[in-house]
C-alpha cells in the first residue's frame, strides 16, 4: 500500500517523540508499504515564532510572517528524515515548494491550487521515505512562500494523498480517534469506529478540534479515506469515509460545543428589501465570517431586529463595523453578548428520523437551559446558549441520545 502519515505538533514535540515517530514510520515500511510523512512544527514552536515577530514589530507583514512560520515545519522535516536514516532507511526531507504544493497568493491562509508531485513520486520509486513540511506551499508565478492557516498540515496531508493517489491517509494526533463528544467533559464519551465525511465536516466546523475543516472538505471532494489515530498507542482509530447505509441507522453521532462565539443584535432596522444585503456585504468585506443569523419583524411590519454570531476573536471589529452600518441604515441600537456558546448535535441519521429537534429542545428545557438562537441543516442542529451551561448541555445531550452505547448496526 501507499500510505500518507501526518504527525501533529504534540507527536513531534521533542527529539524523543521524533525518534518514536521515526520507528513507527519504519515499522509501516517493514510491513510492505511505501510511506510519505507530513509533519507539523514541534509543539509550541509556531507560537514562539509569532511572539518573536511581535517583539520585533507591532504589525509584521503577512508575507514575512509566512516566511518565518514556515521554518517551524522545515526544522521538524529535516530532523525526522535524519531520525529515519539513523534507523538504516533512506529518507529525503522536502519543503512544501519542493513537494510541488502550489497555492494562491493569500498570505497566512492560502488555498492549494494544485500539486505537482513528480519529485515525491520519483523519490518513492527510488526507495526513499519522503518527509514533507506541512502547512506551507508556494505561489506559482512569483514563488512566494505561503502558509495554509492553523491546522494546515492536515490539509497538506490530504492534498498530497490525493495527488499521489495513496491508498490511505493517516492523521496521527494526541487522541485515539473521533469521539462522540469531548472526553474531558463526558468521561463515557465513545470513540467512533467510522464517521462520514459530512458528519466529520460538521463536527470540525462546529468546534471539534480533531481535524481541520478544510482538510475534511478536500478529503470529501477527492474521496481520500482518512484514519484519525494516536501516535502514542497502537489502537485502531476512526475511519472518515463515504456515507453508507449503516451510518443512517445512527440518529445522532456526536455532540460538539464552541465557546469562541459572540452574538451581535441590530435593533430597529427599517424592514425593507436590501437592508440585510447591505449589512452583511459590509461585514463580508472585512473578512469576518458570520455563522448563525436570525431576523424578527415587528408586528406592524415596519422594523426588524437582526441577530448574528461571529467568532469571539472578531467581535470588536464586527461590532464597530455593525454600528457604522446600522447608523447608515437608520437602526435604533446595536448590542452584543459574548458570554455564549454554540451546542450542536450531528448525525446523517437525522435525514430519515423525525422528532430529533424536539428531543433536543425538551432535554435542554428540562435542565433550565434557555435557547437564544437555533440553526439547522439536514444533519445538524445548533443552539446558542449561555456559556455557563455549556458543559451541562453537552452531558445532557450526550445522555439523552445514548451516545455512550454502541449502536447495533
């Protein structure tokens, strides 16, 4: 088999762990496989580089930040290749550029446009274990170094796996797979044997930290099978793959939460066509991602209140901008609330089972948890609640949908 293995920062946090990963890689090769390894920077290194940048400049340019931050992965890549060679195997370390990862020119959050993986394939054919720096690429025209954003090494791994047509992409992390919810909150949380791309995408976007959202999107688009597993044990992980009929029998697969939420409400907007478009166009131009949106119209039909959520990190910018736009549109007031969180249940089985929303709302109400905003899709239901009830809500929903019990499918 041709296998891509990605190791995150905690898996390569120090020399001892790098050596342990090298042994795992060699073991995979000894089992008769060809292996490409994608590595992140050693745990804490990226933050250390960011701190150095801000000590030098209060406003470092994004171009220089990309050049600086990409060095973290390059260090790990070289050390990993050395560790593999010390075990008697041929290895070659490649930067994102050398591996042929071509991106657009948006610094600090570039998107992969294509991968010319000839050098990777040639090295594999020559018997090398190929070690590639994750999180980075290069622009095609002016050869500028770019980075793919936080968690970008996951995306590097899936993209390389697709480009070289690997049989499997293994994402090694500090957990043993994808769980029904955060085991730190619910000790009975159960590791899933498999999960669909759609469910994993929802879980990643709604607060689960196991996989980066864009990597799941890429895997789903190109049907790259992913296994999430721990680099600290040999236990089987969770397979992320195409949906099958068995998955639909499970109504809810997981509960997620996200405390990085803030809600802005614009009160007394004139209720006429184009108002919402002007509001959200202005916010979009500032590159602020809006999540949940609710509009309530007054009984006389003249005014509307619009509430929406944004990442808490964008609250100050979004609130200032909302006030400016609200004044232009003739709104009465703008308020915000930042002590909130988003609780979500996810499951492809929701498509074929009724009453799931009612069950969720009843469970929260029974424990005195008020719902401020609701958002739904075919396979998820999300509610905004007060942040102080987050852990309680997670435990209640995990219990009411019996997620600790393995379904008989």
